[in-house]
């Protein structure tokens, strides 16, 4: 199995579960992969190159430990890099920080409890006053979040002091469309339309109910099922609300989501390629 710096951590684990222990041995930070909740939420967002940057180590260290369990290095393909802030955007973020228009969120307590801070960050951004920046305090650079928020129109600025990493997010533009329109992936439909689409999969549809699960288990359960879903199959989900934080994850994976809202406590989703 061939890999390079752009290979997703989730792909490594899917093809060889021993990749978890191999990667965890590189840096104590990577031991978080042993937590099933964090693994299912974070691993699909992070490449080997991202992980090396987060752990402040070399990608060659990954290749070395992964080659010992059967992976081989391949030539790099052209990588789509995140555009850094322009000089004007950089100055703008610094001006906002210097003015004191900053709200702070320390996510280290969440990580210490093996809880994914993604929902807390998104909630904090939603409440952020116009013209304010969100300061996210962490022990490492949150590359996955930077990627996601860049596509939503946020510019980021990272400052590191010893083991404390402060990442500032400021909204400067509209969300970046990815290869088309959100409407290409998310469909709000009637229950009849959803059932009609579901019939196309007949016996190739897995059904789950996450309505009674506590957060963040609904999101984790759906991602877990999708990880093991065979090609050409669909996932039918009984949910109690439209999963706003899950939808960007599904769109990131180029998965189509058919959503039928029955009432305030009953939502059906059909997810497939």
C-alpha cells in the first residue's frame, strides 16, 4: 500500500489498524488516536503532512514507522495548499487583536477529557460579534480547523509561546465554494422524495438511529458507519435534528445528504456518494 504526505490518517487506519500504535509512538500528542471518538472525528481531516506539522516532526518519521507495517512511499502528487493570509489580511487580524476585540476559547480542557473541541469552536464563532476575532488556545497548531474555517472565509494567525499555541480566527470573506455549490451535496427534500431516493439502494442501505444518543455521539456514530460503508451503498439515519456540524464533514468527503425534516424532533437523512 503506497502512501505520501497527502495520505489521510483515517486511510492508514482503515487499511491497517496497527497504524494507530505506530503513529502514537512518534509523538505523545498522537496518542489521542487511541481514543475512538477523537479518532473518528479528527483522523479524516488530517494528512501525514498535517500531523507532522502539528507534532513538529518530520514526515520521514511517519514513513519509517509505517514502512515497518507494510506501507511504502510513493511519488508526491501536486498538493493543494491553503493560501496564507495576504499582507492586508494579516495586518487586519493584528489590528483587531491589538484593539482588544477578541473572544477567547481554551480548548485544552476538552482535549484533556478526550472530547473533540470542534463543536465548541463553531459555537463560539457563531456567537462572535462583528469585527471580533476568536482566540483559540491549544497545545498544538489546529491545522484541521484552520483548513475548514479557511473554506468558510476565515483568515487565521498562529502565535506560539513555549507549549501554548494561540490561533486567531477572523471572518474576512464569504465561504469558498468547493468544486461547485453546496446544493450539489445537500438536498432539503420531502419525506416522499427521500424515500424515493432510498429505494434506489434497496438492500444496499444501512439504517441507524441516533436520536437517543448524547452529543457528540450522533456525529461520531454516523462517521463511524460511513467509514465502514461499502462502495455503492447508502446510510439512512434517524436523527432528532438537522446535524449542522456534521454536514460540512460530509460535504468535505463529497458525500450527498438528503434531508427530510418531519417535525422538530424527527429528521431523516440519506447519505451516499
